[in-house]
């Protein structure tokens, strides 16, 4: 039984995304990278700004760039991609993009939230979008692309509790915000789904960007002092540190936002998946068709093939647990299971 047939819709899309997007931003260097495509006959221009400081948001960036590249090739739009290496340069680069007046500027990741809100106020006729963030008061010219992270985290929690030998599992969360809340709530609910008498989840937070050492410290602490033997670090790049500690100590880990089994195929039980390419393509397509409306919050769900877990999960997870996950997914889609968001 292959997991990609029973666990997530559209998983092949994500794996293809990670394969095709590798050359989309050009060669890496110390300066900000900018690419422009001007060979299109379209009047629609879309700019995307990503942040790869210290490897930040690897899977999200690749997925977003893949979706934009697909839109360029299939929808005949002009695109510009810009990757910032330092967070203090975001404002300057957004200013330069606004001066070029594309139809849409997309910021990939919550790190762009404050700057995009500021520039949306400064340039009220410019349309923006941001991935993985929504505002308490949504600006009328900013579209938020968010995901049902709680669903994939729910599956991660179920897996963790089914695979623990000590009976104690751990959650490491990133910066405070909706993404952390959804992942924590979903994970803890999944743990309870796997066992009504499950022990409380050991929870720690990494309140900085791109700091794997903090995740390492959190992982070591919960392993040594709390008896945790399965860790879900919902921090993507920082989570690599937790996976490294799991490898060193002989424990298990669950990856985040994309298949992290390449870090340790034996220790990474599964990974949550976020198909960012799909909503990016759909958003650009709405510009082409004239259906685009700014100021929306676009929720990307399980039914939209936007979230799930990795196909590599079938290597380390027993068939009976996989069958249970299949059943859970059907119940979630049929609304028989309501997964909390916070």
C-alpha cells in the first residue's frame, strides 16, 4: 500500500514542485537576487519577494516559486522574483518593487507581514499578497494565503502518539502567531485522537527566526528531562536542529512543511506537507481571468490538496496506523472530525 494513494490529495504535486523549482532563482550569492522575465506578451506583471536568510522557509519558498513559474509558462504573465538575504533590506526592496507598479506583489512568509502592511497603506492602489499570514484587520489591498496547518499537524500528533515508546511526545513551536497556534492545537488534538489517556504534550517555543540551535536546545531538554521520544518541530528550518538531536539520541522526529526524510530516513517518521504552489498559481490565474479581488483571506484546505503528510511516511509507519490515518482523513473531509485551530 502506497501512502501517496491514501494520505493526501495532490502529494505528487508537491514532490514535483520540489524537483522543478531548484533553478528558478538563479545562482546563490551574497547579494539580493532578482530575476525578470520580459518575453511575455501579457500586460499582467507579478512580482514575488522571498527571504532565504540562513535558509529560511525553504519549502515554502520553493513551492511559491514553482507556482509562479507555472503561471508564467502557462498563463503568459511577466514575473519578477527577488530574494532578500537580510531582513533589514526588505523595506528597501519592497519600495523598488512598488515603483515598478506590477499588478501584484507577493511576499512569501510571515516575516514580510509588517512591511507589506506598511507599504499597502503607503501605496493604496498597489495590490499585495502574503503567504502564511493574515491580519486582525485585513487591508483592502492585501490578500492573505493561509493553510489548514491544524489538519496536517493533527495527523502528525496521531502518528507521534501511535509511535511513541515512552508515552511522551513533544511539540516545538515557532514565532507566536496563527501558524503556531494551528499547529500546536492540531498536534495536541491528534495525540488525543490516538489515545484518550495520552500524557500531556511537552511543549516548547523557539521565538526567533532561523536559529536551529534553539530548536536543538529545546529538543535536548524535552528528551533528557521529560522522557520525550517523538518530536514535532513546527518550525521548518529551525526544526532541522530538532531532527539532528533525534538522530544523535536515537529518538524520532516529524518534519514540517515538506518532506524532511532526507535529513535522516530512519529517524524522520513523517513530515507535514504544505502545497504552496497551488494557491499561488490560482491567485495569478485570477488576475488573468479578471476574477481577482483584493483584501481576501484565502483558506487552503485538505479538499484543495493544500495540506497533508509526506509519501515517505510509509517507510517507518506500520500499515495499521496508515489505515487509521486514511480513515481520519475521510472523517475530516466529511466533517465528522472537527480539528481545532487554537
